[in-house]
């Protein structure tokens, strides 16, 4: 990975990005208080995981202290009670655990079929995953698609389906077709 890409993964840079960009954006957003708490905590957990990978104990402790202070500062700005903070953090931890369980549940099946599928099918699988994530995000945030977004989403889904149709028949193709149908069913709700 080139130098410009690795810089964004350095813990010091990530804490600085939280301080200057991410946390202020969340604070100024028009989101509900509980959504702000969850977003702040999600970012804190991700950066804390990155900080935990630092080998130097002093640097690790210093950055953890800065991160905790930054998080506490924004919770104070939002005027969060300890009960609200605890509820938001618990919800995020449960969300992370669900995601982790889902990833571990899907990994063995994917490992078996990865060697057998073409790069085009891998791309299709990844694209369907991205589209599924977009639908899940909109459902989770209770944010309906605009007409323009919905039209773009349908076009993208049709494009992926056409690309899948050109692939030879296989179990993976059947599974991906089912996933596309599930996405279409979700679109009916919007």
C-alpha cells in the first residue's frame, strides 16, 4: 500500500480527524440525540481498536486518554445523561456483535466457493453486498430513498443482474440471484 493511503490508518491521524472533522460534524448534525451518541461511540470504538495496535505503551496510553477526553467533551456538548450514554453504548456494542457474528457465520461458506468463482462473480457479490448495506442503512436510520436515489438504485440493481445473467450457471449464481430478489422485495417497502 502506498504511503498516502497508509497515513489515514495511523492512530494519531485518526484521532486528529475525529477531533477536527468527524465529531464536530456529528455534533452539528440534525440527528436525534441517541443517533449522535451512537455515531460518536461507533467512531470511538473504531479508533480505539486502531490505537490498541500501537506497540509503544506510552503512545497507546496517551492516545487513549486523548480519545476518551474528546469523546467525553462531545457527550457534554450534547448534554447526555449517564443513562443515555450507557444505552447508546450498549446499542452500538450489540450492533458490533451482530455484525461480527454475521461475518463469522458467512465466512466458511465463502471460503469454500471463493476458489471456484470468477473475478466477475466476486465483483457482483461485492456489489450486491454494498447495495444490501445501503438498504440496511436506510432502514436502520429510518431514512427513505428519494425518488432519484430509488431510481439510481434500481438501475444499479438491474445492471448487476444483467452482468450476473452473462455468467455460467452455478450454485453461487443461484445464491446471488436470490439476494437480488430479496433486495427487490425490500425496494417495494420504499
